[in-house]
């Protein structure tokens, strides 16, 4: 156990030494280097890739693999199609609307109220990113609710905050590359421990192809990739920091890499499924522990790297929201103020771990938030439609929020469920909800177009009569 604490402190010191200090607000909020240059292809690819390899994602993928076999791994890997979806759509938004952020796009198209609602949602998302990743780190040091569990989570948060305060987004981008190399190397080390015991062929055949076998959560993931990425500034912020020709290929490369990384990570859980190992919500730790202290240590460092890359990105995103995005809705005096961004970092670091005391499930941070934001799909995917009324945003957005809340409270009718699997209700609300949100988004636009066409016909008829 002492070795794990040494690894945690050593990791924090290493990241602090590697992390550059931002030269100005452009570096702190937008990732420019000391020479004033944008982030290049490889740095953007590596950063986007590892930033979305959350500690909770590795754990969720392994847990689903341990529950359903290889289909569970494919289900969680499907979420990583979100990366190219975000890259393609956001670059299109930049080209068509000249927007420098999603909040600026929303203000210009739907008004300040829409942008304010959106910023509130992504703040909640960032809040969830803190506890859901530190919870994974803490679980390697002690049982939930124990002093070592909380101590590791809080120490990890403090160490990440220290180096994030040095350089904001620039620190996050630079340290991401090192975190990716460490995580990738140790993942292959773990798999080489795994394969002599159970061959890849056996793992790839584990489980059954059915709704009860995890097909429902795979479909949920496929439905959510059209809305899920847009409420995650950890991802979307990176789609605005490089030129168009760099962003799209970088996001495609990061997405494909993320799919393979998560699939390989899920094999750790599939091994537990194959061997019948008992677990609660920590399959990676259970499997690593069964292999011995060395393997547990390697898994711990992987979690530190993946959680660290996500947490420092979360801190940089909340700082950009405070120091840049809020200016779009009226807080113009905060624009570009690094001190405001740093204060926001400290605040979310202090309050973001509070859900640890409530014992929240880390999978809920993905599935429930992804359900609540289903209304973002038509808002951003259909950005090319001309003259969309502001009502379209609110009908789609708030319907999605309402459906997510009703699902969370268990108040939706059982008839909406699709299939007989564990996630039948979740699949149903996402499928019917996405159709409803899209229909409601289009309704005011179709009505406005029909009204305009009718007005044009009446005008033309009057001119003919005259």
C-alpha cells in the first residue's frame, strides 16, 4: 500500500515539473504555446485521445465487460464515436457561423437564455467529472467511505490542481502526451499478464448477443453519441483551438484510438466474466489484485494517468467557462481574466468531491447525464438550417432535461422500455426521447417556414390582382 501512495505523490510531482507555465491568457484558456502558436496535430490528437480515456471510462468498460462479456466492451467503446461526431459538427459550426465557442454560437442563434441554460448544464457535467474520476483513484487505496479512500481522492485532486494552476489548458495539453504514453505502456503490460491465462479468442467469444447480454446498453451508446459530446467542454474546447484542417483529422484519429483503447481495457473485465470473479463496481481493481501487487500497481498508475488527464482538462474547462464563455451572456468584465479562471478551478476542486460522501455510482455520471442532454442532438446537428426560431432550442433542450429527470426518478411508464435487458428503460427513453426532441425542435421551424411561404403566396397574389 505504501508503494501506491509513493506512486500518487511521485505522479503529482512529475506532472508539476513537466507542466509549462502559460505565458498569457491565450495560453491559459486556448492552449497556445510560449511562442503564440496554436496546438498542432499530434498534440491535439494525443490530448483529445487521453482526455476522453477517463478513469471512470476504463472502469465502466471493464465493469460492463465483467457483466456481459465482450459485448459490454463494444457497448462502451461505441461512446468514442462521439469524438469524430464532435469534431465534424463543431468545425462545420465554425465555418458556417464563425463561432469561437458553442456558447457564442448559441447566443447568436438562440439568445442569452439558451446559452445560459447550456452553460449551466456543462457546469454540472464538469462537476460530475471531478468526483467520478477521483472516486476511481480513491478505490485503489481503500474501501468506499474509508479514510484512505477519501485521503487519496483529495490528495489526487490537490496535486492536479497545483499543476493546472500553472498553465491552464496549455498545461493540460502538454501533460496529456506523457499521460498517454504511460497509460498505453502499462495497459499493454496488463494485457500481457492476461493473455497467458486466457487467450484473446476466448475473451472475444465471451458473453451472448442479446438484450439481456448487453445489446441494450450498446444501442443506448449509439443513440447518445449524437448529443453526448456537446455537453462535455473537455472535448468541445479542443475543437476550437486549432485550424479546421488540423481539427477534423485529429478528432478522427483520437476517436479511432479511443475505441481500440477502451476495447482493450474492457478485456480486463471480460477476463473477470470468463473466470467468474465477483466484483461490485471495480472490476479492474479486482482483476489486477488477483494477479499480484505489481499488476495492481500498474493498474493504479493507469488510473492516475487517465483520471489526471481528465481532471486537469476539467479544471481548464471550468476556468475557460468562467474567464471566457460567461462573457457571452453578460459577464464581459471577466473576459480573459486568468485570475477568474484560477478561482473557478479552486472552487470546483473544493466542491466537486462532495458526491463521494453520497456513494454515487460512476456509471450514472455517463448514462444519466447523456440522457438529460438528448435535446442537444438536433440543436447542434441541424445547425445548418436557416432561420431557426428560438423556441426550437427550448422545446428540444428542456424536453430532454425533463425526460432525464423523469427517468432518474423512475416516473416513466414501463411501456417505454425496449427489450428485456437491464437497460431496457434507458434504451426506451433515449430512443423515443430523441425522436420527440427532434420533432419538437423542427416544429417551430416548419411552422415558420410554412407561414413565410403562405405570406409570400398572398403577397404575390395581391400583386397580380393589382
